[in-house]
C-alpha cells in the first residue's frame, strides 16, 4: 500500500478520531518511521513503517539481558573452577559451557 492510498482510506473516517495500533488484542504505542537511501528524508523516502514501540524495545532489552545472563553464567563457571577448585572437565561444567556457548 502506498501512503497516498492509506490517506485516501483514512479520509473515510472521522478526522478527529484517535488513531491506534493493536497487537495481540492490546492497544500499543507506535512510532511512524521512514526508510530509503542514505540521506533520505520524510519527503523523499521510499517506505513508511509503523513500529510497535514495546515490541521493538523488547528485542533490544532481550538481547542485552541474554548477554548479561551469558556473562553471569561464565562468571559462575569461572568461580567454581578458580575459587572452589573444581575440575573444569566434570560433567556439569562441561554442560554449563555448552549452555553458555548456545546463548
């Protein structure tokens, strides 16, 4: 759909009505963005997108959380080996390294 077509469809509605985006049966905050070649502006962009803010922010937060969890598991592993003197080749530490590498 082109922006012009969207505007034409919206003209059938009350111009004072609130616009919302619904995702998974929940009204969500959203951001309108644009894209195209480097240096493109809103006036000459090639595409316009509607982003659900919560979903886009969750992706970033999940990535950071996973990185923190991985680092913490590695810290636990290293502490077990270095501080408590456990052999790094015992089965549970081998499994822990496997879990860490799969993050």
